[in-house]
């Protein structure tokens, strides 16, 4: 009788502890989505150290997927950053990814996340992630299949319903029949919903827009006189994948919303860069919830503010062409960049 009572008390205590940890986790995720790294990341790290599996996976995904690191995160010393995102209990200098820790414990989802970042063909992992609801995590395996897979494999993926809509142009432009600026041409056809009978690389104006879509700011032709400029603006303002840009521009640049949207689109690398703003962990944060969050908007702005010209490491936002595209967006980007000045 006493033993049974003690067992019930222990079980109740354990359940209460788990419920408390989950409540703390849920509150911390909400804090992270609000854009607060200083308040949320240390709390996630504590939960990870205490064994919370979802906190571990979320932290590991944030470490590699945050495309707009905050001034708080960038201001930390390397060892402090590692301690925030990884398991440092083995006393190694670099620690272990929480994904590796969870995979070793038999967490199948953690194992799939690890495999999904490997540069080899793995359609089985692709389909498994899709079935698990982690659809954004299939983006990289899709790219690998497009790059290294056979024509049959690409056609199989294009015919399936298990690829992200924004990845269809990536598969299409790597078809066996190449054309000039094929990646941008595929993106333009996807964005405006027209085929190659209308969108042809024989037209210099179309080819100029295709180059911009493929490479972003400083390339191609995104001028107001280009007949594809308006359809591109409209796509950026309505597509789910670019919702953070649209929301940010509607709120902060209401008098030049379309120009602002194209400017941020340009600074984030064009079509193939802008569509990679994803939920790090859809089991915890649904993609639509993420895209509608302050986190997604501030991450978008930070990506634009921190974008650099690779050859000489200059900020793209220092170029005069940005303000000509949208003076309002240029002010937004430079104001955000100022938050990082004290770190240098």
C-alpha cells in the first residue's frame, strides 16, 4: 500500500515537472518568435542541458538556420556561442551538436535532420521528413537531387506533391535542355505563372529580369521600365514564402510598398535566396506561424542589412543603387545595420 502510494506520488511529481518544463519551453519559443534572443536563447540552452529534446533540436536548428543573427548573438565570444547552442559536457573545445546527442539517444527526427544536411542523394530522407511534417527541411535534399540526380529523379520529384512550391523552379532549370539564365527564367515563369511560349530568353528585357531574379542586387534589369517589374512586385507582396518582406514593407514603407519589397528581395539574393526563410522546426513552430512572426520580419531585415559583396566584403546597402530602388527601404536597412556597429 505504502509502496503504491509512493509510486503514485513520484509519478505525479515527475508529470508535474515535465508539465512545468513544457510550459517554460512554450513561453520561451513565444519569446524567441517575438525577436528576443537575449531572453530566449539562454533559457532554451538551460532546457537543453536539462534534457528537453525539443529544446535541443530547436537550438541546433537555430544555430545553423538563423539567416539574420542578432547583435546579441554576434556580440558573444565564440566559446560563449558554442555554450549557448551545443552540448559542452564532454569538455571538448567545440562541443557536440544537440542533434548528434539526440540522434545517439534514438531520436529519429534528430537523425533525419542530421542526414538532411549531407551533400549526397537521399530521397528516402526527403520523403521521411515530408511525412514527419518537417517540409521546410526538405529544401536542401531537393537541391542536392536537382544538382546530382538523374533526369528521371528530377521528373519524379516534379510530378510528386512532396516538394516545396518554391523549389519547383530549381528542379526545372536543371533540366537536360539548358537555356541562357535558366535559373532566373524558371523563377520568372513560376512567379508569373506563364510558360516558355511567353517567357523567352530571346528577349533582352526578359533575360535581364531573369538575371536579377537569379542573383539579386547589382545584376540584371529591375528598372521600373522593365515590363516584368510589376508582376515581380506583386508576387513578392502576395506569396506565402515572402510574407515577412510584404508585412515589413506594408508596415514601414506604405507609400512605396512595392519598391521596398523588390529592394529587400534584391538584398537577400533574389528568388533562390528569399525563399529560404523557414521555420527551424515545424513540429514546434508551423511555417505559417513563423512567417507571420516578428522573428521572421526582423530576420528578413537583418539579412538585408548584413548582405555583403563577397569579393571585397562591402555591404550591399552602401551602394547608391539601393536608395534609388527605395529610399524608405534603404533607411530601414541602414538603421538596422547601425545596431551592429558597436560590435566592430
